[in-house]
C-alpha cells in the first residue's frame, strides 16, 4: 500500500474544518475554536504527534506542536494558521457556508480562503511527513491560533505573551495572506502569472473621537454643541486626502507588474486593473487611510447632549504611525479628543534571504516561468503578534488560482471558495518549501 500523501487528504481536511462552525463575532458570543482545535489535535495525534492546546478563555483554544528538525542548532520556522472565521449570512450564499460542498471544482464555505484552506494544507503536509518519518531541516513549530479575526487577543497575542516558550528559537514564520497567483496580460498579447508574497502589512489604529460640549435645550442657541463639533471632525477626517507614498514593497510590486505588462509604472490604476482579483488588497496600501465607521450621540430631538462619539478605522503604513496620529488630532480640532481604542504595529521586511529564496524556488519548481512579487497587505495578521517575539513573518499560503476567480473579495465576502487544484498545488509548494527551508 502506498503511503497516503498530503494531496490525497488536503480537500477532505479543508471540508471537515469548514463544517466546524468557528465563527468569531468579536464579542465572545460565538462558538469559539474549541471544536476546530479538538479536530486538529485528533488529526495530529493520529500520526503520532503530541500537540499542546492552550485555552485563553472558555472555548478559545489554540493548538501547537513542535516537530524537531534535523539540525537542532538552526533557528526554527513557524507555520501557522488561524482556526476562527468571520460569520457568514447563509441567505446571501449560493451554498450553505458551513457545508464544505464540492462544486465546480472548488471547496465552498466560510474559511475556504481565510484560512481553513491553508490550515488543511499545513495539516496534510505535517501528517504526511510524520507518517513517512521525514524530518524538517530545522525545527518546525506548527500553530493553529484562535481569535485572529478579532485581533488575536485570545489567540496569537495570548500565545506570544503567555506562552513564548512555544516559539523558542523561532526566527521566521509563514502564514496568510499571500502566495496566491494573479494573471496579467503581457505586451505580446500573452498572459503571465505572478505570485504575490506578503512582506509587509499596515498597522491598525481604531480610534474613538469624543466631542464634549455644553448640554442644553434644543431651542436655545448653542455654539458649543458636541454633535456639531463631532460632525465637523468626522467630515474633515473623511475628506482628508492622505498623500500617496509608496513603501518599498508597494513600489517593487508596481515595478514588477509594469515589467510584466509593459504598462508604465506611473499608471497605478492601469496596473491595478491588471490584477482585479487582488486590487482590493493593494489599493489600501498606496496611502494611509482613515474611515469613519460609527457615529453616536444624543438621545432626544430637543436636547443638546453633553458628549458625542465616533469611531474611525485608521490604517497606517510602516513608519507612518506618529505622523498619522498627529494629523488625525489636528483634523479632529480643539473640541474633540482622540482616544486609541485598539492599535497594532505595521510590519515590513525585504524580499530577500534564504527563506524567501526557498519560497521563490518552490514556486518556480511547481509553476515554471512564474514571477514572485512582494506586496503589502492592507489588513493585519497573526504575524503582528509573532513580531513582538522578534519573528519575521511572511504571507505565503501558495495557491495557483484561475484568472477569473475574484480572490480578494472572497475574504470576509460571500461564496468563499477555493479550487481543489489550488489546494493540491499549494501542498506541493509547501512541501518543497519546508524541505528546503
Ligand atoms: Zn485570515
């Protein structure tokens, strides 16, 4: 009997993970990750591995296992995924979002791309190596985190703060969101495939604007009205045109797309139009951003309240945090305080070094002629928490995608699905990467 390979199992693992509802509502009301963690533990134990589980709060469970490498002296590599998903509104979908249904060559369901597909690829590969007794070249620390979709307080942040020993000796990490392909037109009328390797991510500043004023009767003139102060501040912040400033990874991505397509590098919109499946992620990295997301204040038509508040979702590029905060405070004006509700760091590393070379070589071996380009993610990942331990993180969940698959919109969107071919491709690339890392 031939050994069971990762390719044989990856689709089943992905389907079974999708069928476990691990929706994260961000307020602790969801089912938690306990069930998904129990499933992962079973899959690891079945091949003789001994994972540890970490419960940060009731039913909020992360799983970790260390696989000793051939060279115990070299710094380790962390492969990680998150077990939670964002909620899904079933009525909007073509399939039951927790069915893991196979349809049109794809596995459908919440988490297919974010990120139970990659979880399944990691699990399948680790199981294959364990069955075959294959040692990774250096220690491999495999972690499945809880709570990524709410910022990681009960997952990666908890693990980094309370259980840093899990990551002892680890220098680099590989996870979402990158490694997927885009297909662009060439000047000769052909098509070229490029894989976007995530080397940077924006930082997060979720801000609360708090306007204070003088309460009073709605019929009395009032030039210290907090509703008016707040409305002005929100409008100024929303209207502010953040200057376009391309950090290295963005500049290198645009230059790479320009080389492939022949479109001038100055024509940013023209270049983005060649990668419709990923443009959503890239557009947010061309500048800092500040979106008002919640407004609240007042309680009766004829009462001027004492205070009013608004929420701003602010995302800053690496190195821009101080400038962005100063600008927001200035725009908010004298009557509106700016409070930081939640913040997290921006990340940036270079597209170089032995691990990056191993990623590029693994893609090159499985998709000859394809290009690898760096890019910055507009959102955040668990790599932020690992960065606090000095671990350099990359987004590299390799997927060779069909040209017409709207990839970025499926993250937190409807009809999330991943092609079966992309999962088996990803397993092949990850196998090479781990073997040469
Ligand atoms: Zn994710």
